[in-house]
C-alpha cells in the first residue's frame, strides 16, 4: 500500500511541476522581454510619443544653451565695464536655467527606465523563489523513488522498464527546470547590471544638476549686485576702477574673517583656504567641502572637545570646565594606549588635553579640528607626514588636521565635487557604514555649509 501511495504522490507532483515548468518558462520569457519594452499599463504609441516629445524639447533646450554660450563668449571679449559685467551676469542666469531644464529632461527618461528594471527584477526574484521550491519538491520525490528497495520494485504491478522510464522522466524534468532557472538567473543578473548602469547615469545627472543649481543660485544672488552696478553707472558715474577697488576691499575682509576650529585657536579664513587648496591639489577633494566638514566639526554637540581623560585603565575622566565625572571618554583598549603614545611623541600632558566627551551610545575621545579618534588618526599619520613634509603630525595643528580630513574624505570617495559622492562621504565621515541611516542629517548640514562657503567666501575671491 505504501508503494502505491508514494507512486501516486510522485505522479501528482510531476504533473504539477510540468505545468509549473511551462508557466514559469513563458512568464520568464515575458519578464525578460519586458526589460526592453514598456510597462503593460502604458501603450507603446503613447510612450513613443512622450519620448519623442522629450527628445524634441531637449534638442530645443540644447540649441538655446548654445545661443547663450555664444552671447557669453562675445561679452567676455568686450572691454571691462559695468554694463559688460551686468550683461554677463544676466546671460549666466539664463544659461543656467536652460541647463537645469535639460538635466531634468534627461533624468525623467532615466528614471522611467530604472523603474522598469526594478519591476522586472522583482518579478524575476519572485519566480525564481517559487521555482526553487518546486524544484526542491521534485528532488525530494525523486529521492523517494531512489529509496525503493528491490523487493518493493519486484512486488510492484508495473514492469521494471516502466519503473525506470518514470525515473528517467523525472530526471529529465529536473534537468529542464534547472536549465530554465539558470536562464532566469542570467536574465536577472543582466537586468541588475543594466539597472546599476542606469543608476550610475542618474547619479551623474543628479550631480550635474546640483552643480548647475549651485551656479544658478550663486549667479542669482549677484542680481542685486548687477542692479547696483547699473544704478551706479547711470546715477553716480562711478568709475570701473572704483568698483574693482570695492571688490578688493570685500575680498580682504573675507580673507581676514576668523575661521573657527575645534580645540584650536581660530585662524584667518585666507589661511584656512590656503590649507584647503593645498589639500585639494593632493587629494581631489574640493576646498569648500573640506572647510564645510571642519565647520561642522567645530559646531557639533555641546560636549565635543570638552573632556579630559583621567584614568588610562578605564578611559574615564571629567568635564573640562565643570569637573563632572564622565565614564567612557575614550575606549580603554582601542584608543587610550595610542593616545598616550601620541602624547609622548608630541610632548603634551595626555590628562590635560581636551578631547570629545562621550556620545550617546558610544565613546568620545576625538582629537582636534578634524575630530579623529586616536586609533583612526594613527592610521593616517604616515600619509599626513609625507603630504605635509613633516616628521610627526599633530591632530591639533590646523594644517595637519586639514590634510587628515582631506585624505579621509578622499578615501571615502568624496572627490571631484560630485554631489552624491560628497553626500555619502560626509555621512561616512560621521557614521561609518551606518551613514545611510544615521549620517544623512550630518551630510546635508555639511553640504549646506559647503554651499555657503563656496558662494559667499570662495567665489568672491576668484580672480582677485
């Protein structure tokens, strides 16, 4: 009786699997084809019309950009004057608006393609999961056939050749299913590759749009200056040389403005920019981004840089100004021994050197303007020394701190001024691998600082 029950169950499974095999096969083919077609909810003609309209609009926009480029080139060749500067500003504003429009059109197209790929991958994942379950069931049933004893086969009412024919049929089905799933996995892999490429393109477009929006914002902020120039030209007849003198005075004020640093005396912005420019040449990290990180680190948290380590065995200590006891100021095994070694090399008292206080859920112990913990700082010491041409880097020396920040940001991918790369690098600077969940607020604040520094401090100094 057991034999006939098993045989019936196996035959039923085979029938179901054969049906599933055909269903999966045609569904997989449809899903694979969908990677190159449009969603079912949209007709092919509507999509073609929409894409044609986007292409036409993009072509028109690019032609207008080219026209404004000609205008800008012509204006730049004119002799310096107030009217000429105002005309250049106006042309830049119009050109920036058109470039942003073009980038938005390109992003719309890329976004549609990425959505299609994501939908296809989801469908393929679901089908593969169901297929694996059915294949596993088929293998289990085939194994049951393999477990039959010679006596059970002999007592069966079927011919021996029929029994082995059944086994061959199951094996054939199993092989066909394996081939099918291999094809689906290949299609899934190809689709994921295409999605990665599209996401990369979308990031590039987003980065370009962010750059243009920054430029547009900067230019629009000078609209008031343009109007002032025109007013001066019409009512006061102020000379162009006087306007240039005013700009030089503004630049001098920017350079002399103090740039705050954590646990270090403030330095003139001109000096800070010199350090940032030097670091940028060596690392590829833009100066405004480096300055923004250090600005953020100077303004974070009321307890940052306000503690002393007093017990090297536990890493405990006290508040710098209040004497309030703090536990876990510095990690006792990971950081304290390195901190003591740094103190010995630099010749300072480790128990009276301010470091960051403990943060919620973790240790403090970060040092200087760049806020590196000792165990991280020591991994960069050799590179900082080589870059700055010194023997022993100091976490509290602004020049060394700038270089440390730049090297770290470069290692985190924050190079070439890319918005998406800088956002991730800033997040990782603060939260490491958890940047996507815990570091984005920090990153966005850093990028806001970078925008202000670039537009109100660095840009006005260009060419002066």
